[in-house]
């Protein structure tokens, strides 16, 4: 009788660990709105705010650790001009799934940024350079395959045209989990 009870406990333990491991999806796709507080990197020239989009794809090797590809575009239209900023970043992501509906995460991303600017009657120009971002956020689970990214905050630094831009970005949107 004791052996049967020990065997039953062992089998139930294995199944509970398997169910626990299934709580965390292997892949996630995020899409949503992004606010960017952008630094020009030029002495005496202030910063500006722009709006745009953010999209990311993450694949997880373990319950907590994965890799993310993050892409964004932001647009600003001062009087008589247009500034467009795009980033394409890749790097490790660590999430912290738990028994609550909220899943925090952090990431470090590296890649590039591209900026283009045009002004009426003056012309246009563009340049690209290295960029990196460090930050994290909170996803609130709305179902087994859906979450709301309540907040993602990143410090985003870019090096374009021998200038360094120290930027802040905030993203919010929907996460599809697979």
C-alpha cells in the first residue's frame, strides 16, 4: 500500500511539473503604440517627443530566458518638416512568470537606428548608426494566448552622425503567446 501511494505521489508530481512548465509560452508576438522622447544629440538643440509603433518577436529557450527582435518607427512633424526614426534591435530577454496574472520582464537589445529628416525648401537627409536599449515591462495575462503589455520602458541610446542621442521610450499594446 505504501509503495502504491509513493508511486501515485511521484506520478502526480511529474504531471504537476509538466503543467507548471506549460504555463510559459515558447514564443510571443507584440504589437502596439510607442512614445519616444528623443534627444537630438546636438548641443543647444532641445529634445522632442514623437509617436509611432513598436513590434517585437520573442522566442524562449527556457521558461525564463529567450531572445527578442524589436522593431519600431516614430514620426515627428515640426512646422514645415518631418523627422522619422526607426530602430531594429536584438538581444536577450528574461521574463519572470509566476502564479499571478502579471508577468514582468527585462531585456538588453542591440542593433541599429535610422533617422531621416526633411524640411520644406531646405531638403532632406538621413543616416544610420549603432543603437542599444535596456529596459523592461509588465504583461497582464488576459487568457492563455493573449496578454496586454501594460508598460514597457526603455532607455534607448543611438550613435548617429558622430552624435550620441539618449532617448526614452514607452510602449503599450497586445501580446500574442504561442
